[in-house]
C-alpha cells in the first residue's frame, strides 16, 4: 500500500488558510444507457465520508490494476440535487464577495458528457448553480441598487471595459443581427429549485450596489468576448483580448499588487434578475460548440462568467468591489473516441493541453516539498491556469482569492479518462493492490497437478529423483516468473513511453499546425500592411504628380501671357482719321450758293449788254454750268457713300 497524501482540512474550516482557500468537490452523475461506456459501476461512495473508491472493471482488472481511494472536500452522490450543490459550493463564495469583498472562483472539471454544463447552467426543467447564484444575489440586494443616472460607471472602471446598460446592449445586438445570420439561444429559464428562502445578510443598511456581468471564452489559448456583436458577422475576425494588470488604481484599492483582469471586456449593468438572465442567455448562445462522437453539443472552449459586485456609499462614492468567476471548463476527450479531425482535433489538443497543465497545478497544490515548504505551482505555463490561479497564488488584490472545483464523473463512463481526472484533482489518494504472491501461485499450480490433493505435501509422494526434478522445475518456474514479471514491467514501461511519444507527436503536430496558422496570420498581416503602405505611397506619388502638373500649367500660362504682352508692346496700330464729310458738304453748299449767285448776276449783266457782248458772255458762261453739274454729281456720290 502506498503512503497516502494528507488531505487539507474539510470545508468546516481549520487553521490552514491555504486549505480554506482551495476546495475540491466531487459530483456523480446518474448513469443512463446512453452515456454508459462500461458494463458495471467502477465508482463507489460511502454515505457521510468524503471519499470515493475506484474499482477497475473486469476488462481492466486482468491487467492487475489497483483499487484506488480518493478524498475530496465533499462527495455528492447521484441523489444530490442542484440546490444542495449550490449551498455547499457557490453560496459561500457569494457571502464572501458581498460581505467581505473577497473574490472567488468556481470551476467545473470532468470528462465530456459527465454533467458539467448541467451543473453550471441546468436544463429545461432544473436551474443551474449560475441562475441560483444570480437569483440569491438580486433578491438579497433588493431595491438597494444605484441609479445609473447619478454615477458614470465607465469612468469608475479601470479595466478598459465598455460599460453599457441592458437596453443599449439589446439594441446593439439587434442592430448587429439585422441582415446577418445569428445563433438562436435555447437557454432554459426553469423555476425549480426554489431559492427564495435563501438570502445574504448585507454588511450595512446604507450601502448601494451595482451588478456588472461579463462573459468571455478561452478558445485555442486566446481570449474572446462572448458579448461582442462581431460574432454575428462571419466575415469579421474576432479580436483577442489581453489578460493583464490595469494601468490605473481604484480609489478604494489598498493592496500593493493589483490583480490581473481581462482588458477590454464588455460589461453589462444588470438591474434585475431577468436582465441578468438575458445577458447570460446571449453569452451562452455565442459560445463555441460543436458535435462530436462523444457529445452532440460538445463545448470547444472554456467559458467564464464574471459577476462583479460594486459597493457604493449613500452619497454614491465607490467603497469596494468583488468578483465571482463561474467557469465551465471544456471536457477532456480522446480523438479515437470522439473521432475528431481537422479543426475539431486542433481544438481538442488545445483543451487537453490546458487541462493537463491544470492537473499538474492541482497535484502540486496539496503537495509539500522536501524542505517542508509548499511546492511551487507552475500556473504560468498555460493561459487557463493563469486565468484561474494568477490572482490566487500571486497574492494580488490583497490575497484571499478563494477557488473551488467541482469534479463531475459518471460511474459507468470512460474508466481511463475518469480515473485520470480523479488522480490529479483529488485532495488525497490511497492505492491498494490486491495481488497474490508468486510463491503462493506456484505452490497452488504444483498442488493442482498432484494426484494426492491440495493439502498433501509434494515431497511425501515423490521419490528422491523426482524431488530433485521437481526442485529444478520449481527453480526454473520461479526464474521464468521473474523474467515474465520483468518483461511485463518492461512492456508496461514501453507502452507508457509509446503513449507518451504519441502524445508528444500529437502535441508537436498541433504546435506545428498552430505555428503554420500563426505564420499564415502573420503573412496576412504583413501583406495587408505592405498593401496599405503601397497604397499610401501611390497616393503620395499621385498627389505629387498633380501638384507638378498644376505648377507646370501655371508656369506655361505665365510664360505665354508674357510673350503676348511683349508682342502687344511691339505692334503699333495707326488708324486714318475719318474725313469731315459734313464740313466739306457745308463748304460745297456755300460754294454752290456762291456760284448760283454769280450765275444769276452774270445773267442779269448779259441781259443788260449788247448782242455781241452777249454772245461772248454766253460762251464764257459754260464753265459755271459745268461746275454746277459737277457739283451735283459730287453731291450724289457723297449721299451714296453715306448710305
């Protein structure tokens, strides 16, 4: 019998503070023909004892498998209801958060199909511990909530979150769903079990409270917001969030080291239970699920629900804050059983790696090193363990972060997977190997071939020669058994090494695939950056060419204008002065009148003279008449020219 590890004190409380801050519960699922893998039950419990016995099935018993005993904080059998589990696991976390301002984490762990999601979220007819926790929280606070019009929750938040009301969240989701395919939720809203009689005594009568809800998932070691509207756009790539310490410190914070938070989440301010259930329904509907051979709705990611409780004074000054994290871990599965391939196989590899790191942390949680100090828990080697234990083991946020685990198991499920989870999640383990000694087996085999019966000694019925022969045969038989035993051990060791090699090979293949995906993402990012930079340079070149063309056009216009100005200056236009026709006409009229008077005078003189003188005067009077005719012809030409 191996020496068992000492379990920490029970949930009733003991002197060990670390034990009170870490508890592991076991819940057995009622077996059904659909979920049964083995022919008989291999898990057995004792009423009133926090232990479970694992008896290998008949197929595994032929390999000399041991009977193991595991200890937990408490074991819930098949008859335990949702309310009983809630009162033992979640209700203490709620009381610590509301009364003492202490953070808490509750996570479910188990094989695929062992009842984790049923425990967390319930079914169509039964509430889950999440709905009961919200019901008790809102019924305890009652109407002592803060009016959102009097405070700015966005300013008070130091985690770079986007805080909004349920109405704004609903409008944003409705706008995102218009014209796009959306997932339809089937989240149940049952009424049983009734927890109206459970209330939490508030620390004082003047405090006011604000409840903020946020949901995110860990998918392939990356954190994604489940309340983001980008999930309704298939062509839009979801933005991964960062788990870090906030850049600012709250006014009420007194611890030296701040706790880590998921930066950039969408936080919804819920004022009633119905509003909180609507947010929970949407987050659960957008979680990544897929159908496998083991489970029709297998969760492909680890889902986190954060319930943040902020406490304010009567004058609306923030006095404190505490958060409760309810985690639905994806179930471990084997590719051979689930028959996964392609993306589903990569998801299963990521889930199994994170759960393996979680198992190592849980094993080292209760171990003690050789010098008597607690063992170092390597919680930084996985994103899941970092989310679960970074604030617990680092002492951030003032310490006192309580963590509880609910391990779900099926008594007739997968024996190997269930026993493996029980080994690294139990608080203590005890091994009993029911094997008969080789000498007894040899003697029984020899006695069975004796004719005198099993009780008669062999030496009493054999002669000395036969005794020597039997002695040699017995020695050879023992030697053969020793060789067979050593060969069996070597075979087991080789089989374990082969399994480890296969697992390592799968991990290497998965890492290679992840590396290829990262390289493709990096290549795509580089291509996009190069394309953007090229477009910017082309735009700059186009703008430069346009500016140069405008400058050249302006210069050419200036040059041509200058040449034209020079030509204008060099060319002189001389115009003839127009003749004064009216003046000449007036002169001609005067001359015509003068000539008429002279003609008239000449006629009068001729009438008064002798005939001989008249003849001479007649011959000399032709010129004035000719001039008169010429004058009339010139006047006619002048009038035609004016026309």
